[in-house]
C-alpha cells in the first residue's frame, strides 16, 4: 500500500472516529468490519443509550489514529490487523 494511501486512510479514520465514533465508521475505513458492526449494532440496539460510551471509544481511537505516523498506523492497524485501540 502506498504511503499516501496509508496517510489518507489514517486521517479519514481518525476524523470519522472523532466525529461519528458511535457509528463505528472509522472501523469500516480501516477494514475491521466486525468491529464496526459491533459498534453500530450496540448504538442502534440500545436506542442510543450506549452511544456516549461508544462515541468515547471512537473519540479515543480517532485521536490515537491521528497521533500515529503513517508507518506506525500501517504496521499496527493495516498489516497487524489490530481492531481495538
């Protein structure tokens, strides 16, 4: 994967994690479909009751994504297939 692609994916996942973390969209961007579905289903099934908790997880992950270098992000989340934090 090209460095520019990794950087774009890192920034997009970080921003979506911060803004729409409760929906798990950032997980879909990095290819962690199951984790994204879990976040989305928990938010929807709880009728938004768990949304603040899930959104906090998304916020933390978004900040983590944005503070990683492209190389660290690629090694940890793309190549290493890490799903959480």
